[in-house]
C-alpha cells in the first residue's frame, strides 16, 4: 500500500504503530528497555550488531550520523508514538525500517513466534501547522494516563495529582527528559531541532498537564 504522507526534509511528523491484531508488543521491562536502546542506535547511518553494543552506555555507541531528529516518544503495551523531524533524505523510512526490523527479530526470537509483529507499515501524520506540532508533544506524553484511567479523555480525570505523579514516574517516554531528569535516555532526543515551546521543566509540565482538564477525544 502506498503511503499517503510524503516525507520531506525539515518537516515534522507523528509516527506510530501497534501490534498486529492489537496484540501487546512489550511484555516486560526488558522488552521496553530494548526498544528504547533501539530508538537510539537505529537512528544512525552506521550498521550495528546488537549483541556487540548491548552492554555499552549510549555515549559509547558509534551510530554514525543521525537519520532523524526525535522530539518525543512513548511506549504503550501494544503501540508506540514517536515525534520526528526529517533531517536527511529518506531518513524516516530508513530509521523506521531499522527500528521495527530490529525489534521484531528480537521479540520473535525471545517468544518463539514467527510472522509480523506490527500492523503493516507504520502510520504517519504530517504536522504542518505549529499548533498541531505543539499539541502532539502533549498528546504523546499524556498517553500513559490511559494505563491508570482508560476513559479519562471521555469522562474527565478523576485525580489530577495522582495522574501527574504517574507521569513523573513513567520511565518509558521522553517526559522525564523534559523534566531534565538525569538518565542516558535523554540522548535519544534532539531537542534543539524542535521549536522551544518549553523553556523550563516547569513550563513543560504546566503546558502538558493542563490538557488533563479537558473532556474530549485526542485525535
């Protein structure tokens, strides 16, 4: 199937995909950690053999030149979201091929399965307006709230304080990196390639969590 979105340099895109038949693609913390490392190492022009770099810190991995700039991401049990900027011709397609192929091979070998892990090709939305781009940062980072309040977008949040605490402690997104927590996963991001919507961790948290007051579907 031909992709409707045509990628272009210096443009921003929301990428996402989920498990085939909505199956879970992350079954334990090791799976999630593997995907996080692949977000970093697959985003490079250099080839790699994972077993050769699996014990290295991110700073010790030579991945070559980045293929895309990553501005935000989140891992959910059966899907993921990534916000990217195309910074070299074909960068998004090459990055996603390396990422999805690498993770699928790992997952199938670990769990003794065969066949596709993800639904067809990944999905993409062109963020061609500033308000869409800014909104997508919040949309991506608020996804984990569905794990504790699945219907919050339709019915409203029951306890905003608990929701904020949950986001603060959720390690499988870039939320912590915008709060400037010290961890190696911050190297996944290329924040300078994106507009400076959030000048401080406090402003980031405020602008993100203010959406918790809205009762509506995020699209």
